[in-house]
C-alpha cells in the first residue's frame, strides 16, 4: 500500500513534468556552461586530459579527439536536454560521461593522496571539468548528484515541456499518450492503456448513477 | 519503437553531432586548433649530439661558476621527471648573467617564452619572444629567424610543473634549431620574478 503510494507520488511528479523541466534545465544548462568553458581553450583541456593518464600519448589521436569532441558533446547534450529534444538520449549521454569522468577524478585524487600524502578532503586540483581548481570531494559529491539527476531523466518517460513531444506528435501521433504525456500509447486512440482503463472505469462507475 | 532502442539511437545521433561539430569547429577556429594526429607531448630531442651534456649548463662558459645548487623544493619527483627531457638546462644565475652578456645584445642569444599570450603581455624576460608550443604555426617563423643563427636559445615557461618549455624545445629542434644551442630554463617565470630579476611588460597602448 505504502509502496504504491510512493510510486504514485513519483508518477505524479513525472506526469506533472514541472520538476523534470527544472532538473532538465539545470542539468542541461550546467553541461552547456562547462562545455563552452572547455571549447574556449581546448589546448588547456587537452593538457588536463593527459594528466589522468587514461589514454595513451601515442598514438595521440585518441586524446586529441577527446579534447576536440567532448566539450561539444557536452554542449549538444546539454542543449538537447534543455530543449527536450532527444531528451532520453541526452540524459543517457550525460549519464555516460559522468560515469566515465567521476571514477577518473576519484582515481586521480587517490593517486595524489598516495604520492603527496595529502588528506583526501584537502585534495584540490583542476579536474578539467571547466570550473578550474576545485576541492575534489565536493566535486565528486556534485557529480554523484548530477548522475542521479541524469538517471532520473533517462528513466522518465514523461515528455511534457519537451520538443520531443511536438515532433513525435507530428511524426507518428502515437508515441506518447496525449492524455497524460507519460505512457506510450498503442496508436488506437492516442492514449495509453492506463488512461484508457481509467476512462473505462470512470465510465463504468458513472453508469449506475446515471 | 521500444524505449531503449529509441534512447540508443538518440545517443548515436548526439554522438555523431558532437563529432561533426567538434571537428568542424576545430578546423574553422582561428587559434587554439588541435591537430588530431599530432603528439603535443613528445619529449626529448629529435637529434641529440653524440655526447650528453651535464644538466647544469656545463657549456655555458664563464657562467659556469654562477651555477646555483638546487634548492630543497626543487628536488621533487616532478623535478626529476622534468629532467627526463634530454635537453641542456640553464640555471637562474647563468641566465641572469647571459642576459647582460654583450653577445645577447649582439643577437647571439635568444630567449623564448612558451607561456600564453596574456601572461607574456603581463611580463616576460627582457627581449624574449613568445611562441606557443601548441600553436607553433603562428610564431615559429619569427623565432626561427633569430634562433637559427643564435649560439644559445633559452626556452622557459611558468616554472614548477610546467612542461611547455620542453615541448617548445622539441618543436624548435624539429624545425632545425641545433640541439646544442637549445637550453631549458626549468626554474621558469616563477623563479625569475621571485629572484627580483628585470622584466619587460607589453604596454596596453
């Protein structure tokens, strides 16, 4: 019963779409900002990537391509998330980047701790995230929250306040329920099975009274 | 289309868009272009001479006596790694002496600043020319004009863990500057200013 209530709250949040819109704008805007700051000085970003020692210096193409593409991927995914265009894919892209970056930052912090003997909570360096020198434990916490938000958006099926909904409506008229904007409709009447069932139940309940 | 398939295809579209925009912008931007296949972090000379030189400027002639012993903080792991570059080094006192040497006024010694433009404008070793090791196309010709005929070419950057001077040395060596003429000033700008040596500033005019 309680679980059902909780699920109902999450579902209402999802259906309402406003909370997701706020999360989308904040997360997407943050990634656009970080991407732009890297695009301004790609060489500096390249130097910072090198410090992680995740990729070989030779052949250089992998590291160089990362410095060229990653900032733009952040800008594109962030913009897409804000606009609600390819929202699921944008959230998945951001979640993937965070899943790669966050352990890399953690491992580098551990390496610095081992080599310099600095306390973990005192470690600060420019992680190449676009925000300069940062206290690392705070950055890791921030990334964990961002990852959580990205996963939430990735799993959400709501496309309210999304360009996706407009485009889907034009293209197929059958992807998302026109009643709740959340469920996937089956193409019969543009609504999802849940909404159709609810409508039938409501109609059934109304009949005896009538 | 199932939700997961849709997500995967969206990720693929965004990835391709990132690739196209990233490489296009990289090609079109005026400065800061990254050459995809170039290894910017190659260390060491391309054509070392048969006999290795000492690290402390043994070929600096009269400046040899002015060599300073390494300070405690210079003997760090970073510093020892910094020395694995294969180029000769020049110390602070040697450089200060070289700056006032008549041969410098005669253009036989060249100083190359491998830092960013704004840092160079804020102050640099008097007479130093700036060249960015990551964007040599824009400056290498100017440097080579004087460096190819010079007895000594001293390259420096920020100091500390900065490695840009090493990469600049390699670029100059690759462009034809003799290995024997190239010297690294690993103390860099931080040591130079800390010691109260003269600086030259680009005015805002």
